[in-house]
C-alpha cells in the first residue's frame, strides 16, 4: 500500500492543486528533461524536451488509479515509464509525418492518447532506470528538502548552513564572516541539520512507493535517526549531493537559454 503522505500528495495532484504540480515540476523536471534528452539522441529539440516533460507529469496523475503497489514499481520507475511512453508517442508521430501516413493510432500530426500497458508497474530493465537516473532522482528529493528548510529556517541559521555545508567553507571562516564564535556556528548548524533530517523524511515518504525507496537516504550516507558521530558524514553527503544537483540545474538552464 502507498503510505499516507504519498496518497495525500497524489490526491492533491488529482484535485489540480497548483502548488502540488509546481512542487513536482520544480523537483523532477530537470531529471526528466535530462533523461528525455539522453533518449532522444539529438532527434528532438530543447522545446520538445520541455513539452514532453510537462506531458509526462500531466500523465502521472491519470495513471495512479491503475497503480498496484504489490508489483514492485518505484516512484522513479513510474515516472520513467510514463516519460518513455510519451517520447515513443512523439517519435511515432514524427515517423508517420515523414511517411506521409498515419501513426499507430490512425492520426497524422497528433500525439496519440493510447494508455500505458501495465509493464510500468514492475521493476524492469527495459524501462531504462539505470543507476545514474536513480541517483539523479534521489538528489532531486534532497534538493526539495533543502528548499523547504531554507523557507522555514531563520535567515542567519540557513546562511551559516549554506556556507559551511553547501559551499564547504571551514567553520573558522564561516564564524569570521558572520561575526560569531565557532561554537555558535556549530549550534546553528545543528538546528538546520535537525530540520533537514525531518524534511528529508517527509520528502522521501512523499515520493516513495516501495520500502527500497524509503531506505535510499541511509544508503546514500544520510542517517535520519543518527548518533552524534553521524552528523559530519551527513553534512558531507549533503554537500556532495547538492553540488551535483546544482550542476544538473546549470545544464538544464543552459538547455533553456
């Protein structure tokens, strides 16, 4: 069964909650666009990639009624299978136009509206969910949690966390820049770190269909129920994940330029 947080989020999508749609687009749009670009192999342009990523997210809510959690599909697999289906429709439409005939659904120049088959509900190598894609999906979840924390935190507290963890500056340098002591830096870091762990639990639960997904944080060095000794490892992992996610954002921005 889907957990209650995921179910609530999907319900918001189906109710056309614009905030929920924006969250979904902001969080996973760059990952989907990168994957569609990779699959397209130069056959589709930037604008088409953006259109297809929007169509993928729109199709997401339409398929939830047929989701069977017992078949083992991850949230990431669900998104990827829909994206592959949407891209296939576009390429079929283009091939039909080149032939001067109809596409598989009997139309020319229109994307077909055929439904996904149920193969997307299971973990399948045919869908193409490789380790690179799965890692990018997890990094997107971490970034979403960081955005939530930035909105909720005291400005100075988050500025300290950004400098010390996201920008990887030494504690002494952060203390001098902020005009405070290093112990104060550590205390303020702890406040933001604790909140980030809470929000990361929430985000992972929102976008998880399987127990395997719920365990992603721990496997990526982000202990959510830690001992004190885990704090430095947590910060290091967050810094690395954030750095890689910002590189994806920069690549996505260049595509849209």
